[in-house]
């Protein structure tokens, strides 16, 4: 069993999958620690979130500033910025259920 730490995916789904393939990631035995910024900047934030969610307990996620920015938009606390690239996430049908699975440390 291996544990890999990956940071700053930033919506780059294709690149993430290529990286995992090159590393030899085996979903049945390995774990992934995502250390901030799964979304924004890249073109496929929704695909990244869906993939990480599919991993279930094989993935641990720490929120980064881009992830927090997405949450603040989802909750209506911030407005969209012109350089945001996660409109696909905000329009996703399953979006409302994602925030219910989050735990915040105090």
C-alpha cells in the first residue's frame, strides 16, 4: 500500500489521471492525499471532484483557497470572479449534496 500526496490539481483532470497512471496508482490498495486546490484555473473542475468523490475512503482532501472560494460562491457569500473556471461545478445537479459531506475543523 502506498500513500501519495498531490497538491494544486486546479481542475486539471486529464493531467491528474495521467499522473496517477505514471505513478502506478492502484485504487484497491493505495491512498491519495489531496492537499489543496482541487478546482479552478483548469477546464475540468467538475470531473476532478467527481473522480475524487468516487475514490471514497481512498482519498483524503484538505481544502485550499480555490476550494474555499468555490464554497463561498456556492453559499452565496462571494461573487464570481472573471478568472473563475468552475461554473460547471456550480451548475452540476449533484452540487447540493457535496457540501453535506464536509466536516470543518475548528
